[in-house]
């Protein structure tokens, strides 16, 4: 969200998806290669929000740049919060169902590096939850 957006007053408390009704959104392009577009659209529709897509972009930094320029807000994964862009602030969603599944896929007959084995062990033990 950009600095002077009306939703900034919820920076500490978070927002609900319903609060995005009528708000221009900046999205990834649907054909970027992930299911994130469809996941976000479905999440909004379940909350009763008809998305108003103001702009689509193929790159994460382009999306953040468009948000910084005031063209809209974006729904992004938590990993985006590591990207610092002037004028962009991150507000968490209050909904518990607002998450995206990530799958780790590996070939069971290939030898894994020690780091790969540790990562799999951590995932199996829900270390990242």
C-alpha cells in the first residue's frame, strides 16, 4: 500500500479483505507462471469482493513500483515484505484463510545435499509455521 492511502490507518491492526471493495489493485499478470493470480482472485471472491484490477505486471519490483506511484494496492505474499521500496508499506490481512500453499518437489532417487536434507526435515517438522 502506498504512504498516503486511506487504508494506512490500519497499518498496525491489519485489514480485512472486505476493505478492498472498490480499491484499485495491482496484480501479477495471470500468465506469469504461478497460480497466485487465481488464488488471490478466489480469496477476494470468497470475501464478497469483486476485484478492480487497475494494472497488471510480470515482475515483483514493477508491481511495487506501481504501488509506490499510487496506481493501486497489491496483495502479495509475506516474502515480499523483505523488499523495501520508497513509499510502499505492508499491511497484514486479518483473515486466517489468506495463505498460499507451497510445495517442495524433489526426485526421490537423486542424492540430496546436506542443506537439501535439512530443508526437507524442517518442512516435515513444520518449522516454518
